C-alpha cells in the first residue's frame, strides 16, 4: 500500500472533500469548505516527494521532473477514487487529492431545480455550467450525464481532465476520454468526437479560444454540447466567450450565442445551517428572444433584469436564490452573505455580529 493512502483513508473516514499535502505543514483536510490540519508532523520536501512518487507512473515522473504540473485519477488500495493535482512551488512539491464518490449522484439528490432535467432534453446547442474552482461543476455535469444515460438512447462522448466519475453505459453509450491519456487537448478531443457520431459532447473545460471555437461548431452542427467555464455569473460567462475569440469573430460569436447558447448555470456551494454539509445554489439563464437581442446589441449588462423577470421560464439570479434558500433554512446566512452581490439585502439574516460592521460599510 502506498504510504499516501493512510492520509486518504483518514480523509474518507472524516467525510472530507479534499486532502492537501504541502511542505512545511501537516496534511490538511477540506471539511465543508474549511481547511483543517490533521494531527501529524509537518511534512518535509523529501518526505512528501517520496510519498507522491510512489503513486506516479514512469511517464508522470518524467513530466514532473521536467517542471510540469500533473492532473490524473488515482484509486487507493481502500477503493477510494481521487482527482489529483501535483505541482511544485517555492518550498517544494505539493499535491491535492479530491475525493470522487463511487456512485454518480442524481440531480434530485443534489437538490437541483427541475429545469436542469429539461436542459438534458435539448437535441443541440450549448449548455454551460460555471463557477469558481471547487463549486461542484463536475458533480452537476456528472448528474446531468447520468440523467441522459437513464432517460435517452444516445452516444455521449465526455472529454475530461482527468476522468472523475465513471459512467457505466445504461441506455446511452458513454465514452469517456482523458486529456493527456487519450487526447492531446480538449480542442483535439472535440474535433475527434465530431467524427464519432456523437449526440452529446461534454467538454471538461472551455479553457482557450480553439476549444471554444470547436465546441461552438459542434453545437451549431446538431450536437448538444455541455461545458464548463471558470466564471461567476451568467453575464460574465457570455462576455468571457465573446472576449475569448479574436475581434474579427466578435459578430459571429455573438450570433452563435444568441442562437445556440441554450442555458448558463452558475453555482456556489453554501454551508448548511448545521455546518455539516454544503448545498449548491444556482443562478440560471435560459436563453430567449429578449436575451438573444441583448447579446446581439452589446447590452449584456441588462441581462440581469431578464433573469429577475424570467422566473416562469426557470430563470433566477444568485442573490434571490440565496435569499430563498435562507428563508427555507437550507443554508447558513453567515456563509451565504459571502456570495451575495447586494449584501445589504442579507444584513437582517446574519447572526455573526462580527460581520455587521463590514456589512454596513458595504451597504454605504
């Protein structure tokens, strides 16, 4: 058994989401959003490197020696599956192991709005799930793929970095390909997928202009494309896609978004009132004629008002979703306030008196 498995086993027993290993500090566990040290000595550079080297392949060792970061999946001797990132920093090597549950979660189990199932019924176009790192984008997309797998008969090609949840084929054929193992890049993966008779293409991250361009082409040519972006709102997502491509393609990109972008889901993970878990709270954009017109006329800053008035179509803004969840006692208001735009609306719900002066300043 690799020595690192002892830390991973402890993390699993504690119900943590991530295990962090870094030089100069003891191993740390991410518990419901907080990073907590375990009772262990501080790790030295040499000690930690020997732990990490034990779980690497020869190819991965060579890449690490050349100064590259590593992203890969790891299954411990105890059976736990992890998404791993290994990197170097000033003080030495570092690694983060994110636990991937053995079973793919259901949308209902995650408490997702019913509209997400509707997004899975689209036959073409693009649906984006966005948010900062660690907000559960991969989990939401995995649940959407599982819903497709159970309700439709399709060829689903998933491009991931690395493969996280493993999808056994049910009603769908689910083909999972890993960046660096099966394809050189997301753009190459999309290009190949379009020759493999796909119905649905999942792109793990729209991280560069080439990938975005290829995903747009796939969405325009009769495929449903699911993807992620590291953006924190519907408007920022649309602006990011437009700005990512060369200026001469701006009008073409706006035309694509106005016609083929079906929805944007932005999520944050907020602590539950008992502090023992976190719940995904979503901002949802469903593209309609009014939003399409705003995109084409460079008035994306007005999209927020459309989200506020589009509740009948399944739309919602983040602040209202947070307020609704607070009033339903589903999330902790002291944590929710951190993710709100208009923090003054949340002041009456806050119970941590240390935060009140801060809120007064923000509200001025």
